[in-house]
C-alpha cells in the first residue's frame, strides 16, 4: 500500500496495512539537517515540506496556504509576503 492508499483507506473506515503517518510541521533545525544548510528562514515553503515528507517516509503532507507561522507573523517580523 502506498501513502495515498493507506491514508484514504483509513479515512473511509477501512483497515490499512499500518497506521498512516504525517507531521504538521518540521522544525528549521531538522530541515537543515536533511536538506542542507541553505535554508535560513523559519518561513520555509511547501516544496521543503514535500521533500521532508518524502525523505522521512510520511504518508501525508499537511501545509498551510500562507506559510506556517501565518501572514500576520510574517508582517510582524518585517518580512514581505510574496
């Protein structure tokens, strides 16, 4: 069973081959350790999250449409939302 099949089976009330695993957020230190030191902003993007999910073998990826610390937090820190 692949991750998609596993997750959808569980949502439909079926019995997957194992419990689907996912994470809602990876810390910056862990991302740097797996993807390299080129990531400097805590406002990492969905591409980084997708790479992390693949590298760690997770079944699902949850991501926020405007980043992981919210649009308001980005504005408070003086960064531009693009």
